[in-house]
C-alpha cells in the first residue's frame, strides 16, 4: 500500500519508522519529512498544510493511505480535502479536530459526554474573567481557546501574572485569533498521564499509557516546552486504570461526536490527571503525542500501518494490538535557547554512534542537511528512544546513546524515566527484603508524583 505520511517532527519520524516496518506499507512517501524520515521514506518538498499541493502529490504517487501526524493540517481540514478526493486518511476531520483546536468546544463536548474535567468558563472580556479567576483562587489557570504552539497555557500562583496573561491574550492579542477567547479553569492536582487511543469513530483501542515531561529542566523546573522526553508504560497508571479511562472518557467523547455526525478516524489523545477523586481530563488532542509517540511505537508489537488503515477504513473492531513488556525511555536533545528561538545550522555529530547502541532508535525532529552535513533546524533536534527490560535499563541505554550525540549548545534533561526507575529499585528492595517496614519500602504512591505546574 502506497502510504503518504504528513509532517516533519520527532513524532512523524517515529511514525515513519513504524510504518516502514509494516507489512501493509509497500512504499512510504513523506511530505515534507526530515533527514531521519528520509532514511526510511522518499521525502518531498510539499508542505503538510497545503491541500492543493498534497492532492496533486497524492495523485502523482497514487497514494492509497494518507497518515497525518501534526495537528495543524488536521485542524485546517487537510484530511477532509483528501477524503473528499477519495483517499483513505488516518486523522480526524476538521470538525473532530476542534477537540484540540478549541478548548471551549472541547469543554462543551466533555460536558455533553459526561466526562470529568476541571471547572471552567470561557471569556472574551477581561473583567469577568478576573472575577471568575478570583472565585476559583490560586493556582490560576489561563488558557487560550485555540492552538498557540504549546504556549497558550499559563498556570501561576501569582494573581498579577494571571491578569497579565488574560490581558496578553484578550487585549494585546499576543496569540492572534487563537487567544482572543480564553478559558479560566480550576487547577487540577495529581499525576499527569497521556492516554492515546486509536479509533475509527466507533471502536476505541487504547495504547498503553505514556508520560511526558513538559518543563525544560530537571525536576520539572524551567519554562514549558513541547516535551523534553517521555516514557511508557506508566507503572502508576496500570492497565485496568487505563482501560477504565478509555471506557469512561475516550469512548463517550467519540460516541458523542458520532451522535453529532462527526466521525473520528485517527488517534485521540487524552491528557489525564489522576488523583484521589479519580481521573479527570486536562485536555484532548486530535493526534498522537510528541514525544509520547517516540516511547510508544517502539513498544507496539502489532502493525502500526494496519492500525492506521483500520482507523481510516472504519474497520478497527477485532484488532488487538499488543504492547511489548519492555520499558521505553525517550530523551529529547534540544538546541540552546529552546523553548525560545534557537539558531539553526549547527553541525550535529554522533547520530550514527547513538543509533548503533542496541535497543536504541534515533528519531529526527529539528534537523536538516546542509552541504552534506547534518545540522540543527529547530528547538527540539533529536529524540533518542531506548527499549530495555526495565526502566533502569532503558534509561541507561537512552542516555548512553544520547551521550554520543554532540552539537554546540545542545542540552537535555537528565531525569527522564528516573521516577519509574527509582520505583523499580524500591520494589526490588522490598522483594529482596520482605521484612522491611512499609515506610522503608512502600509501594510507590502515584499521588506523590510529578504534579506539573504549567507556569510560563
Ligand atoms: N506531549 C504533549 C503533546 O503532544 O501535546
């Protein structure tokens, strides 16, 4: 099956890797792709958000399946244009992708579907927004309604900063149309987990959960980023909890959309908060996560191409993708300055050595080739994923490989996958010394985990 993959980031690099191993994908073409994707697919210089050029390309290469990676083409309706031209598409329609494109609409859908999420209201004016914010109290959560390149959310303890965030969006229009409408919502305390599912609009098949790291620096400090690493599975979100979340959260949303005539065919991402009150939704995205995908797809024992095709065909019933027992840890290597602006064109060395480490895949995110050399071309440059029999093992391999890669100004977090790795050794010591008291070797408590303040 001739398959066209849209996108050019680390997620799409992992998707290309998984599609290139699929028994149903005969030829893989990427638009626009990147140098890493180029090792697995034919890359074409066509933008993933240019529907006319994509239609021409799809016709020219006789594409049989189009797999859409990023949110921008989904929200812009590229999937609809391709479907209307008779193509099979993995990726929701523009109407369905509003789940990610409009937070206020997503809230309405969740309310209709009976899905628990933070108390929230939508505003287009400053004064009532401040009044509601004061009613909720700190920490304050201010969100742009639309997609703002991961920068639309502010979480802060400081009232003056929250008011500034409201004015920045509504009055100064720093995020353009995406931010003129804002959501003020209550702050949810608990562990954040990403649950991604495949759906054909009727059947929902959850992936194993994944965990990402949004802050730039170790210990969840520093500015928010697109994601500095991830791991899967998530020991503190075991299979029964994830299955229940899929049944009680994702399925009702997909059903509610279907009731409104909106068929969702693709990946649906629920950002969940787990706490004593149960599971609540922080956000929905209309795609696979980045960098969660880089930790998930290496663990997929099934055929990713078959799953994409089944979603596009409305034929997901009966599919039961298996997940490998091994842990996967993904470490993102970023450019100096990220998440602020970063200079491109910096020569990268050592990718081959990193990829040669057993169990490791190096996914390209912000890379380009200049005069025959691999150079940086973005904030997040490479995503190094490693499978291991334990988190400790996967972490060791991922960091060994990441340590082979050098470019001026590069940085990465050193604590990706550390928490589950420490939990593992705690459990090991409990098994080795069953007489140890509960305080010395207790089961890891998920509620004590990372509670990420998404403050900008
Ligand atoms: N890792 C967060 C996202 O993909 O939106």
